[in-house]
C-alpha cells in the first residue's frame, strides 16, 4: 500500500503543468469599409506587416498588440488590442504546482 501511494503521488505531482497553446495566434484584420492598405502590428515579441484585408500569425504577449494602418488612399488608423489572460488555464497551472511560472515566461496563457 505504501508503494502504491508513493507511485500515485509521483504520477500526480510529476505531470507537466505547461498550458498546451500555440505560441502564435491568428489575427484577421480588415478596414470596415473594405478598403485595401497595409498594417503594422507590434508587441514586445515582434513586428508583423500585413496587407489588408488579411491574416497574420501573431506571437502571444502579455502587453497590448499595437497597430498602425494606412489605406491605399492615405487614411490612417492606429490603436491597440489589450492582452487578456485565460483564468481557467492559469488556475490549472497553479493546481499542478508550477504556479504559472512556465506560462508566464512563454505567455501561452494569454489571448
């Protein structure tokens, strides 16, 4: 019985607690009037240029995704999209004793 409890404890506590999310997330963007143009997306993980309308794979980050766009006829738009945290997955990470450290480094818990 003692060996069973020890083995069961090792299996339960020795599991990987990293959240299984892709490092990149697809972002689709377009101008509301259907115009064509370009956008530059930036966060602390990188910079991506996108022909509009279009789609890019953006690296997850804990800071806001900044965008600067310009239509073909010269109109400009800029702003940011706030990063959010998936609470349930972070809770699971805490439950498995890594306290979210691994996912805080990789930002894979962000949406």
